C-alpha cells in the first residue's frame, strides 16, 4: 500500500490562494446580508467554515431556546449581520479586538457551537459579556478564556489549515489551551454522531498542525524507527508460517515480510487465516532474527534526527479526549440489546479507522496513543471530574452511570473458594486506565472486529503490549459467559483467538502472566466452570450404581465448540517450555487438570440397537471426538514435547502417578470392580478415555525417551491392569460385534 493510501479522506482540496479566500468571504457576506439559508455545499473542503458545517447539526437543539427568547436572539442576529456587512477597515479593527480580548462578535455567543450546546444565553450582549467575565474570574481561569468562538471574526473566515496552525501554536506554548478545548467540546459533543465525517476530517487537520494531512503523514513517517512489523489482518487473509524461523508454533508473517525475507529451503507454508492475525516479523520473542525481512529487526533501526517538539503538540493535547470519545460511544450504547451490538460497533468504524490511521503513521505517533491509553492519571481525570449541570454534563453523567451498571451486571466467575483471592478471578472488575475499559467493552460487545484491530495495531509498543496482556488476563475468566451468551459463537471464538494468540505467543510475557496473575489457574478454572454446567450422569455399566458425571455432547456449547478459545490458549501457553514446567511442578494445577479430564472420560456412550433400524445417527459423536482431540490430546502432546530426556524424569513420574490415581477414582465411581462384562454391558461402549491415553502416552515417553524402566511406572496393584485394559479393548471389538 502506498503511504498516501492511509489517508481515508485523500480527496481533500486545499486552496490557499488569496483570491479564493476573498471570494469565499464575499459569498458569505452576501448570504448574511440577504438572509439566505447558509446550508450549502462548499467545494473547497479546506475552506469550509466551522459555523456553516455545524449550523444544521445544532439547529434543532437551539431552536427552542431561540423561540423562547426571540427578542434577544433577534438583536444578536441583527448585530451579527450588520457586523458582517461593514467595510474592510471596520473588519480589521474588529479582528484585532476579537483576537486580543476574546470578545464576542458576529453572531451571538448563544448560537456558537464552541459553547456548551445546552448553555444558550438569553441575556443582552453587554450582560452576557459581564456574566462570562465574572464566571471566568470566579473560576480563576486567569486568561484561559477561549480567544474565539465560531461567531468571532478572528476565526470565522479561516480555513482548516489556518485554524490548525493557530491551534498548534497555542499547544506549543503549553497549558492552558482554551481554544483547543473549545474546539474539542464541539467535535466530541454528545449531539454529534461519532461517525460524523466532518468532525473526523477536522480532527485530521487539527492534528496536522497547519500542514495538510498528507504532508503530516509523510513528515511523521520520516521519523519512524520501528523494528517490528505488527501488521494486523482480519480473517480470510493469506499469510505465511515458517517453522524453520518460528520460535512459537503460532508465529505468522505477512506476505510482504515473507517475500522480503530469506526462507529458501525452509519448512514454511502459506495459509488462509481463519481467525485473523498479526505479523511477527522483527519480534525476537516469536521468531528467529535470521528470518526477519530487510525492513525489520533491531539491526535495521537507523539513527534519525530528533523529533521536533511542535510536531506532535496537538496530537498529545487532543489524544485523551479523542480516545475518551470512543469510550463514550460504547458507554452510551451499553444498554442496547445483543442484536444492536453489531450496529453499535459498525457505527464507530470510521472513527476507529481514523485512530488506526494515526497508529500507522509510525512509532512516534503510536507512542502518543499508547501513553494515553495506559496512563492512570488520564483515566482518573475523566472519572473523577464532576459533571456540570449542562446538557453535555448530564450526558457524561448518564454515560458514567451506564458504564458502572454494565460492569456490575457483567457475569462474574464462580471459582472454588480457595481461588477466590486470585486477582484475575475477582467478583468485580476495577478499571484504572482507558485501555482497561476498552478491553471491558471489547468483551461486552463480543470482540467487535474494528475495536480488536485498533487495539492490536499498537502491539509493536512493548510497554503497551504488556499492559494489554495483563488487562486481557484480568478479564479472561469472563470469556466462557460471553461465549455462552453469544448469538454467533463461531465468529466470536475466532475473534477471541485473534487477540489472545498475539499476547500469549511471547514466552517471557506468558510466563510473567503465569507467575504474577496465575494465568494457568485462570485458564483451567474457566474451562472447568464452562464444562461443569453441561454435565450429565454417565450410563456406562449399571446406571443405578454409576455416580460419575460426564459432559453432555448434545448441548450447544459442545456443538458450537465454545470451549475452543480456552483450550487453544491453554495449548498455546503450554507450547512454551518454561510455562509447561510450571504446570508440571504445581500439584494443584495437575489435580485440576485431571478433574477436567474426568469430565471427558466415558462420555457419549454408544448403544447398539438390535430391535429396530436406526434411520438417523445422532451427530453428537462429532462434538465428542472434536472435544477430546482439542481439549485433551493437544495439551498432552504439548507437555510431552518438553519431556525429551532424563532431566525431567521426576515430572514424568508425577504425571503417571496422577493418571493411575485418577483412574482408580474413576473405576470406583462407575462401580467397575471385575474385569468382565455382562451381555447388556457388551451392547454399549464409549470411545473416549483420555485418562487411559495420558497414561499410555506418558509411560511410552518415560520408557523410550527418558531412560525410566517399565517397572517404575506401572501400577503397583496387580489387579488394576486387567481393569484398565477392559475399556480400551472394548473400543477395539465394538465395531466388529454383530447383533445376537
């Protein structure tokens, strides 16, 4: 993609010619003097006047106020028209006064969208000015009053480029920035939809600081010095995976990085991404440096000139409110139905894409965004600042209450009593940064694609990545509830994995989450809680004496593979040797894992029908086989892959002992005491015995790879082996049996 293609509104026309400006001013004066409607299309987008662009948006909000106070409004309007129709010398004089004193001119301040749009004044201009001055003095603003409104001639006829340049100079002077604050109150006010294209375009121009957006992008990118690609793609995009270069099995790179790298004679494949992903080129925690392309890697960073102080002055000033506006959108629609979540997510797509465009400018702009997202002081300011008794203030207060209600209503996990004190299993979520609340809305709105891509695009910033991973883990136990309530669990599963795989593929980061936030405990407990809701009594052997409970494979959770994101993440973290060793050394983790495997042991019992023809076979068999493969076999092979020699022989013996002990408990729970079957028992069988498979796999690995003798790992009780052999043998002969 060409770098200019990242500007969504690339057809911006900029005309700085004096003749065009003068013509535009003459047209405006003619409209004011004749009283014609100002709602017209301006071909010169850079010269679009702010009051004209917003007049219709605020017309309905202001009409009641103007009607109730028609006398005062007429006086103000009349004064505005007369002022606009004066000669050039009077305009010059008025410009100087407006800029120097911040006084009102043109239209009355009551019609100015730079004011809080609910605080329309009905007093005469002289009284209004006194009220404003008194208010500013009592607030101790000390010159912080905005130097212009839309009605003042200081800015009324300026182009976007000129206004942005003036705002940039204000930001470079440092706090306070009353003019920018007034603009942001308009751009982000609750009366304007978040996807308003004129607002979004104004934001682009303001951040550009007096340059065109295209020029600004090129300048910012000239200071980019990133080492990682980080390109994010959505599902059904072609990507590459090189097993020769990969450290993590989930490693993937984009097409451009693969073509620019050297993967000759490597073990690679091209695949169609099902869940979406992000390019790992340049990330030494996921792939080897020799696989990096020519554009990425620490060796490709060059010494660049220092970034000018004024280049990102407006971006740094505007970013907090810019990100908070997106949060307000999700707060506002948090009480919508599940069906409306898609509409809510789609309606902010243009705004989120604008933020993604900012991130794509490179490392220095990304840093501005990530610092704001993870800054607790920024979030504290928005949450603790009292809401004024204005329309805007009441809107913010209502949204804050909606957010608090959404947090309180969000499903909480019910972990075992001994794990209730784990930070990530708390019964209430507490947010301290913008990023943490963004993650909450990501869960609440079922991982909208736009929001997921926005959050993932900033992963090249390592500090941000750690904060994002930590926040994701703190919300992780809510994933089962979100999946169970979803109307489209298949799509949701892919989007969950789209995010989680980027976070857990980094071994050092995954290990840090395991040690600090008990990630393995959270994953296993979450999986157990999901499956414990769909247990039924096992029917193997004598149902009257069988008190073992197994997963019901006919339930929607199984058919929709709602468990897949959880077991996929668990398998991902177990692919890291350091994490797998933590698992093997923790008796509580092993015990919980084997409790989960017991839920799969003997599930989906098949009964041979001899009396009548079965026209349609049940489809639960597919759900059962898929579950055992994904939730049992894959983690088993991940663990075994780290037990290749005698170094960890004691850990292998521990797993085998747990297998034997758990099998003892299972045989007792199904009341199987003798190695023989009745005729009735011969007519039923289950194909799913993960405990047997674990015992066989780990015994084989211990004997063949780790130098352990068979006598050391076989059960000590001689009567247990025949009991253990019956069910696997039963699986072998069941398909060959004929009805008697």
